C-alpha cells in the first residue's frame, strides 16, 4: 500500500508546475510570520517582509549580523545561553524570548529555529518568529490572578505560602501576623453577604494601610488575614486593632497573633501554629 500511495503522489506531482526561485522568495515574503535565515556562523542572510514589519529592521540593516542585534538589556541571559548551546550543537530549539524592535520597544517572540543540512553538512539555520506579546501578557495576568484574592485584591493563600517559604529560605527572618475577625458570621447573618464582602474589603484596606509598604498582606480565606513583615518592623497588632475599630461601615474587633522566625520557630508550619495559637487565645479571651 505505501508503494502504491507513493506512486500516486509522484504521478500527481508530474502535473504540478513548481514555483520558480523568484516565486518562492515572493511566497516567503507574504507569510504572516517573521522568517529569517542565517549561515552556519549565525550571520543573517535573509529576512522576510513580516520580520521587517514587526521588528523595524530591513534586510540591509541586519545582513551579516547575528540575532544578537535583536536583543537588549532585559533579554534573559538564560534564554541567550540556551539558544547559543543549541546552535553550537547544530540543533534546533523553540523558545519565547524578549527581543527589541529597532525603535527600542520590547517585544515577546515565540522563536523556532531549525538547522538545514545538505549531505550531512550544516548549511543554514532557518528561524520563524511570531509576535507573542499579547499571549504572554495574558498568561502573566492569569498567573497573577492565580495568586490574588478576587474580592480584596490581596495575595491569596497560595501566594502567602510561597512568600512565607521564600522568607524562611532566605534566612533573613520574618514576622508573621495572623488576623481573625470577631463575630463576622453575625454580620453576614444580620446584614447579608454583600455587607460582609464590603467589610472584608475594608479590613483588607485597613491592613494594607497599617503596613504602609513595610510588609505584604494576604487573605487566607473567610475572615482570616495574614501579613508578613521584616523581623525588625515595629509591632502592628495594636495599630491594626485601632484601624479596624475606626472603620466607618462597621466597628470591627479582631484577634491578632504574632510569631517571629527564626527566634521562635524555624519552619512554616511551626511558625503558623504559634501565631495561630496566640490568635486563638486572644479570641477566646475576648469572648469571655
């Protein structure tokens, strides 16, 4: 069966008029992706019209240069090294890279490069680059949203866990503050969930205001919040209670628990348990 199929394809091609070399170059120019071709030393010998339209560089301006002409101060050195290693070995690669237009504006490209061998000898590298800026920005937004509490705009539990782990790994010390609202369920029951949501937003704003840029704030879930501060930061528990009590919508009382690493605990679970136990004892004491 494969032999029959090959024969039929060959017969069909006999009636096809293949494009001339001039027509091939014209076809490449109308492609909607940027195309460039280099010699084995990675010197550019051809770019198509889409490449020029997206990058601003004409063939005359980049001819004889390597693709380093497209890189700039924020191009990731790890990307440059990975591409260099692949090309040194005569291999292809696919990678999203930050390059720069001729006018200096950055642009994200999805770059795919393949070597072209003739008789076992490397002759060319053929590269295709597609503008990936909008897709990259959308993925970045999704990544941020995955770590943001949609109601308050604070970091969520996932962001908190990652930040706490990083702070402990840095071994510079960290101050953990846990905050739990008193009688929040009563607000939901008596005034409705919309009022409860508004109160949570105001609590988040109050917490952020008390930190004043010195730490980071998170909503862990429900009516429980957290903050991470440098170990030498001034205590915030009393200022936080005052800020909550001064809320216009609802005078809020809260239990606050504070623990410090590495002085009082060295692991994330131990630090969290210590702060949580202190917060709980305060909450129980407030009820009695």
